[in-house]
C-alpha cells in the first residue's frame, strides 16, 4: 500500500487488516509523525516502511512479497501542481511508472491506482461517464490522466489487470482541515464546531458529488478482489450544492451556522456528478452512505477528536 499514512490510504489499511490481509505500508512520512497509522503498529500483519515511490530498488524489494499493490502515493494538490509542475510530474507520473515496473518485475498482475475526477476538467456535461473525453485543466489532473494511461498500457502489454479509480469528492474521518489539500467538508465542520462562519466562494449553488470514505474503501477492496481492469468513477452518484452542505452541517449540529460569500475562484468547476454504473456492473460497487449519514459520522469523529485535543 503506497501513500499509506494519508487520509484515504490509512482507512484502506484498516479494512485490509480487518479482512485478514498482511499489509506492507509505504509512505515518505516518518512513522513518528503519522498519527493515522499509530493504532496499527501492534498488529503482526502490519509493517511500515518509510520511503519514496521513486526508490526503484526499494519498490522492487517490497513487491517481491506482495500479491497486489494499492497505489495512493501522490502530490494531491491542484494548487501546488500549478506552482511546481516539475515535482508533481516526477512524483505522480514517474512514481506511478516505478510502481508499475516493480509490479511487473515481481509478477504482480493487479495495481489499484487512485486517480481523480479532475481529469474531466470543466466540461458542463453531467453526469461524468468514463466514455467522455478527458479535459484536464491542471498539472495535477494531467498527472493523474497519465497514470491511468500507464496502467492501461501495462494491461495491454504485460497481461496485467490494473484498475484506475476516479475519485470524486471524498470526505470522512482523518481528513485534515488544516492541510493544503483539505476539501470543503472538513473546513466547514471545523469552523461550525468552533462557532465560526463558513466561507463560500461564489453563490454556493455549485454542486459536488461527495462520497464518504467508507464507500471509497469498499470500492478499493472490491476492485482489488475482482478480475476487472480499466477506469472507473467512484462517487455517490448524487449532487449536493455547497449551500445545501452548509445547511445540513448546521442541522446535524443543531445550531445555526453563519456563512460569508466571497468572489468565485477562477477555474472552479460549476458542477460535478458521477455516473457509477460501470463500477457497479464490473465489481458490485454500491455506496452505502448518503451525504447526511456520512456527515453525521464525520462530525462525530471531529467532535471526539476535538475533545481529545
């Protein structure tokens, strides 16, 4: 598992261990700084390796003992990709190629790659289907699309069955509201818990496809355990506007929330909605959480975390 210490990666590690898998967790973040994995260190089926996906010899050595690879290591920031395109390309593109090469050398036929709905760009067509022509508008999106291309090429050339999962707006426990990569939900929840106003860019009528982390975890496991290959949307299949999101958080907290609207940010996508039919047919993907249930579980986690802190 690459990118194991991250928000999504650590949640996947939990489920892998729960199902009886042995997990080799690779991340460039020192274990001493990874709160997301601390609770797993007592498991005999879990081992942590500090290192980079750019270290080909390390990857080759780890891959010898693996049956499959779930690949989530990346620079996951659109803004950072625009400020430093070279580093994003090196990590996201070269790093993904190194993972695939290590898998090929070790005889591993399945890599589950974390891609992004950002590859669709600002196309007004809704919902997004995998048949649409990608139109990436950031270096980050280009890097993810290139990673998908490498996964597909290895499928064709080396008889692999790699899967690329195009995540829409993932949210849930362990998502850091202070991170430069943080999405709107953890920031809204943190501010609402503190009684502070929520900042909305634009009129708030822009919609997103929010998907709870547990559904994303299940998508990874189902893709891993299936014989499928290719590119799949992973979302809820339901739109929620930013205004609706703020109202719902207030409802669940049973308090009035205050919002302030600022000028819309240049380049923000107006609407984004997934068609998840392909993933449903291929490996039985079916989200179990709607936005309200996912938010309730997320708010409970942040509230408990705040009490501990």
